[in-house]
C-alpha cells in the first residue's frame, strides 16, 4: 500500500492491543466544544465506535505514520 500522505510504499504488520486498552473512536462533532469533546473522551459516549476486527496495519518510514484499518463489527464465524 502506498502512503496517502507522502506516497511512499508502506510496510504491513500486525497491531497488538492489550486487553482493556483496545481502540475506540470518539467522533468529533463540529457542534461540540473542546470541553464537551474532552468529557466524551474521559466519561465515554453513546456515539463511540468500538472496532470489532483489524483488517490491516501499515507503517510509512517516509513520514513516520501508522495506518490501521478496522471493521466496525467482527465477521461471524460459521
């Protein structure tokens, strides 16, 4: 994958999250003040999104950015 920021070829790898410290996205709404947004981060929010399954992770040595792609829900195992 090429870096969307600088265009250099990225290397792929595995992102490892420790139990209890997994990623959560807190959407930043334009109507939220900085204080209200910080309260969401600290106390949690109903509109937060917990990723279910990692699709891939890449690193760019050119601009030193990490990109992780997550599915919102884990795929169902049959």
